[in-house]
């Protein structure tokens, strides 16, 4: 039997297919539910060591819509971290003030470290370039809702595949559903070799390309990502790849698309996706961002034991 | 009388069946330059199992589990013999553990284990060839990425 009670949500690797589907089903029920008191008296600590709009606000909104309360910070400047406190110490102290921790941090593995030192559940809201599991749940939910199924889709990941944690998490999850994957990026931003090997070990049909040309007609879903300036140690390297892709309605019409194509993007976008796409039937990224609420409500309710 | 390519020791440890090319790395793990008693190192010795093998004999030292765990990552086929008065009193094959702690540095410079004095931890996802997955950042290291602490 699937149970999420008191579990950490650190990496999509920690969940099997049945568990992923359980959360998507619960989110679907939450989608039609208004405010409840299901988490009344519970406190969420929202610890964001890195900037965020969608993830932080949708977690806070989800918690409040379930009757819970939120404490925390949106940037570490005013905290003891600025005085040199370690993440382990901060987590152990904050554990005493709340029932669940939601953590975003620029270092990879930080959520796992926090989960190892506290007894309450920890939800990873993004750890460096590693994982962003709640984004993956909402990406899966969006694909399921807009395509009608998760099984056997062909997906093209476009943009920053090296540092794009949402790409890593989603590709790992879609491997459960027999997806065929195209990884489209400049050579310097390819998927890390060890991650590609992991997918191939799981029998995923993977292709690496530098352009959408000739590929777009095969895709059920395009998952576009921003090239993240903040992940580059060397600004010259960023300038070399900045603006290398600009997905537009004209480009897709020229290259050709499959009927029913959907374009997802974890947002924010900068210049990799043209506004001309917004009014098309295949643009689902704003809908995708809204799906953060039912998914995060489902995860909070399940982890805090408000649903069985 | 059996001919020995590398002379016998009276008391101590013998690490045998090391893949020949890894012999000096194992010697480094065992910190032999700081040993005060006799240390014998042989490379490119004939081996039925490996073709060519390495061997290290250290007088007066019993190697500990932490050292065995480190050797396992570099030379998974090695055996360890404990010698007393020229006799083998204990012999064991090196076993790669399921989890490695505080031995290997994570190769990912952005991993939390490279900050805040966090004790490194890796899960062994493949023993031969060796592949380690960082408990924290989840990146997978192969033999070429392994840097010992």
C-alpha cells in the first residue's frame, strides 16, 4: 500500500511508478477542492536560500489553502547562514519550530543532508542542478492532463540539459512510462554523461541533437528550459550559449509539428521562448505553473498524514 | 622450496592479487612512505588469475577496515593475508562494501559534501566496474573520478 506519511520528498529517484501515480491522482482530487482545514495547526518552514517565485509562493499558498501556517525566509541574507551557520545546524534549530521543512538551496545534496539530521519531513524545493521533485510531479500532472496519458510519449528536452534540474528529474520519472527522449542542446550544455547512462540502463530510447529541425514532427511534448546564468562559473561561457534557442510559433510551423503537441516550460523564461507561442493551443506552461497548487497540496496533505 | 618473487615477512600484512597497474595506488593508500619497518612492493608478477599482479608486504602492520575499504575501490580482486611468525594466520578477500563513508571525495564541486565539514557518503551501485553514487548529490562516479580523502 502506498503511504507518504512522514516521508521526505528529496529525489524523484526515491519513488516508484505506483507512488508517482498516487500523488497525481490525489492532486486531481485536490484540484477540485477549495479551502479546507485539513492541516489546521500545522506549520511549514519555507527555507529558500536561492530565489524562487512559483515554487515558494505555490507551496505557501497550498499550505494556507489546507488551513496550515507558514514561517520562513525568501533569501538567506537576514539569517544565521549569513553569520556562517552550517545548513545542518540551521535545519536542527528550525526543526523545533515547525512540522515540515521545504528547502531550496544552491548546493546539490543539501535537502538530503537536512533530511538526514532532522526527524520531521523535508521537501526538496530544488538543490542546485540536482533535483526538483515537486516540479516533476507537476510536470507529470500537466502532461497527463493535457495529453491524456503518460504512457509511451515522445518528448524533446530543449535548452540547458547540463544544469537543468527539472530536466533530470522529469526524464528520470518518464522512464517509468516508456517515454522516448530527445535531448536538444548545444554541446556545452549536454545532459551529464552519468545521467544519460542511467537512462540507457533503464532501457530508455535516448537521442542527442543540437537542433529541433527534423525532430519536432516526432514530438508529443517539448520541454523547453531557460539557460541559467546563475549556474555558470564563467560569464564568457554563458555568453557563448545565451539566446542560442528561441522557440517561436514561426519556427515550429516551419519545422513541422505533430498533432496535439504540447509545449511545457518550468518558467521563468527569458529569451528562449517567444511570446508568439502563448496564444497557441500547444502552449501549456501557464497552466503548468498553476498545477503547482494541487500537486503541492497533495504532497503536503499526504506527507503530513491528512489523507490516507 | 617455493621460490618467492618478493621476500617473506615475519609479522604483518600481505596484500596480494592487486591489479598490477593499481599497485602503487594501493601503496599510497597504505601510506607506506611513513612506515618504519620493511615494506616490499612487487609489480608485474605472474598471476594465473590476473595475468600480471602486484603485491605489497608490510612488516609489523595489521591493516584496518578503513584501509581495506579504500583498497576495495582501487583493487577489488585483492586478498589480504595477516602473517605471524612467517605463517598466514588469517586470509580474506576484499569485499566492496554497500556504502562507503568518509573515504571518497565527491567529484561534484557543487555537492554539499564538499562544504560544511559534511562526512562523504556513497552508495556502491556497481562493484565491477566500480560505480559509486553520492548519497547527497546523486552523481555517479566511476573509477576515473575517484579521489580518496
